[in-house]
C-alpha cells in the first residue's frame, strides 16, 4: 500500500518534536486521540490523507458537542517519519500524555511496534490503513484494522476474475512485506477454489526497475495467462506494467489499493483495462461522493482515492464506541468497538462484531478506462470464501 514518498501537509504540520493540540492531562470529558503517523517518508501518501479525513470528522463532532454529544475530541498529532523505532517512541509519549485512542501508521512493522505498547497500556489502537489480517493476532484484542484487509481484497478480486471467465493466473509477489507477498497468494487460493488455475509465480524486489526476467517468463507461457495478479505499487508497478505490455503480453492485469494512484491512470494505453480494488468509489449520490465534495470544500483540492474517507470513518467508529461505552475507559472502548455491527459510514458499513478486530466492509472494484477510473462493482465478500490469514 505504498508508493513514491511525498507528503501533502494541507492543514497538518509535519511536526517531529511537538504534540499538536495536546491536552496537558487526561480529562474525563475529553477524548484524546493520539496520532503516531507518517506525515513524511514513504508512508506519508497514506497516513496524511487519512489524518486529513479524521480531522474533518473531529471538527464536525466537536461542533455538535463532541463524541456522544459530551466528549470533546482533542488530537495529539506526531510525525513518526515512516520509521518503526520512532513510532514506538512516539506511541509511548502519547500514552504518557493521556491518549484514550492511538492511531498507528499504514504498515505492519510500525503498527506492531506501536500497537504492542498501546496493548500493554490497555488503550485501543487503529492503523490508518495496514491491511494484514494477522496483525490482530500479533498485537492483541485492543488493536483494530481500519482498512479493507488483504484477505478480503484478494478474495474479492479472485471472485470477480472468475466471473469474467478468466481461467489461468500468474502471481507476481515480493516477500519484502506481507502486503506484497501474501495478497496475491490469497487471490491465488480463492481463484483456485473457484475453479481457476495458477500457472506460475514470480518474485521481485522493491525498487526493481528491470523486470525483463519476469516478463520473459510470462511471455514464454503458451498460452499467456488470462490474468496477472500483483499487489506491487509505485515505482515497481508502473515499471513492470510498461515492460509487460512492451513484450506483447496483453493479459488482464489485476492489482490492489496500492495502485489507487493518479500515476496508474497517467500511464495511458499501458494501464488501459487494469482492474484494482479499494475501500470505496464515489458513485454519484452516495455518502462517499458527499464526503469527496466535503473534502474539496475543506482542503480546496479534489480527492483521488479513498484514504481520507477511511480516516473520516475511523473517527465515526471511535465516536460510536464512546457512545456505547458511555466512558473513555480503555477496556470499555475496546469492548464497544468489538460490538459494532453495521455502522453506516462514508464508505458503506463497518462491522467488527464477531470479527476479531478485522472489519467486514465493502470492497470497490474499479478499472482504468480511457484515461479515467470507472466503477465496476461494490460488494461484501462471503466470509466462507475468505482464506486463512498468514
């Protein structure tokens, strides 16, 4: 879920040594949310818009009297610079400053490092958009996934591929992260379960710009696979796709939310027909379309993906937990999140009840067509089709 580093800092200061809007001490009527997030570094393209969306929700709730109409929400925002060690340091500082909720970066290693500290302190934590379903097992019951999990994206893409009568698949993975390593494997498991066949698998390294060996392997398959599935992202995905097409391989190419980027669309004919999953598409008249318009009003620029919306939705989940718990005590908030069932949010509905910290939420399937992203479908995958997380 990561591509070339940049940080949009509209409305957010990339502060590395200070707490922003910090409550001096914990108060019974103040809900303190500590953001240990990456406003700089390789995770900034994900964490920054997530925090921007969260700030919209916080401002709206405070204008209405706070969470549950009685808990004023205050933010403590720190830049962890996409660094795991810095995340641990900052989370401990936020715990010491009285945070009631901790928000962690969009990657496994910093999420685990910070989540374990929050777990030990009995404080619920959410990652902005880490998608590894095994994180809840690695951290504990106080950690919650916020975004669409890898197993859900992989299964949904596989189901759609089989519905398009695609029968053979080639998987391109990188073992350097669980996201790039496991998500295509989840796709392959479900694709096979539904009657398809995986005819090959290749690997790549981050930052690799020469994909000639992998492309040659795919090109030499006779016939070419019906679909090539990868969770590669920038700069690897554009390089791979260009070389694949240059070699004359016109197989369908499926990806995940990591390629939900203007760069993918800007590739022109090379990316025509690429299918990818994400957390939502702003269909006209939908709550997500309304949020996109709201974001544009607040920040003066259009949204190009759903990360800000899932940040907004995360605050709605926290508000609902505070309402149900009626207090800001950590165990009560954790229990309340665990019981959320069908909460309406901008991207659809979220259910944590019976999910062990992994939310059931809809997946949007999208396609690059004529220089734009078009919406194919939004669906909630049957839990019986989900593979076991690795």
